[in-house]
């Protein structure tokens, strides 16, 4: 049973809000059964590509191997040269399931009232690439920009399992100023508008904070959805 000091963010009100221009956080947006269904669906899709070049894996970057396991849907960001592709070595990238297309539209409709920059995409958004990120306990994602898409459409992101600290930085470099937003299981965050190309990352997750019935016993799943083309 957590005490007041174990999980401080859970004890403060978390109203829906625009964190910064074009960045909307809607806490507790997914029900527990929706979270569990997304986790089960991600597991099923991951099984279909296990053992192929598109298997969920910890990508090797120039800076080292990531601690986060990543599964691509819709399109895959390939290296040598860097580009979005729809197949690797003849294996097609799994399609984005209808549930994520629907989730993207619902997310934008729900966020529209808090941000004119996001409202502009409501009803127009095309979910073309998605990432399922699995963060084991102790993992992290360094500060980076999502700059591979031609489109300025916002990135839609849901979190399931352990709390992740989402660090939203500035559009110039990896340093301050930044704001840390704890993302609890079921939270939605959308970043677009003037912060679409902001540096962002997840410096840590908080182990043992995943709620029961979310579908994950430990670690964190984050699903991000993007429109790639103009
Ligand atoms: O895990 C998150 O909340 C952020 C994921 C992310 O930055 C990305 O997929 O580019």
C-alpha cells in the first residue's frame, strides 16, 4: 500500500491542461480495460513479427543501444540511409490497427478544446506510423526530436503501466528549459503546434507504480502515433 510519500503525483489533482503551447495532457484518459486491451493487442502484433527484421527490439543507435524495446506499426524508421519504409527484407511492417486510428481521432477531439493548434487537426489527422515502446524498469529514453516526419501533425501518445516522467524541452537543444510531466497509466499527451519539434525524452520510470488490471505487471508501454506525410 503506497504511503503519501511513495507516489506523490497520485495525491495531487491532475486536471486536463495545456502544458505548453500545443501540448495537451489528459490524465486518466484510458480506462483500465482499454489499457489492458491495448497491451494484449501489442503483444499479439509483436508475436507476428518475432524472429523477423521487424521484431520488437532495442535499437542500436550511433550513441549506443537503447534500453527501450520498440515495435513499429504502419511504417518503420530504417537506417542506412535513414528513411521511413513499409517493409524490411520483404517483411511488411504490421499495419496500424483500427483501434489506434480510432484512438487518434478521439484523442484530438478530446484535446481540441484546450489547444487551438491541436483543434486544427481534429478530423483531418492520418495515423501513418506508430511505435510501441516498452520500458523495462530502470530504462530511459534520451532527449530527442521527432523530426523524421514531413508533416507538422501532432504526436499522440498514451502511457500504460509504470509512471514515466515525460520531459518536454525546448525546440533548440537538449538542455533546459524543460518541464517534467509524470505520465501515469492511462494518460494521454499530445504534442504539436509550436512544440511539435521540441526535444523530449523519458529520464526515468517509477518502478512498481503500474496499477492492477492495466495489463502490465511491471515496466511501461508507451504508444505514439504520427502522421508522416503532408
Ligand atoms: O515514452 C514516451 O512517453 C515518449 C516516447 C518518445 O519520445 C518517442 O517515441 O519518440
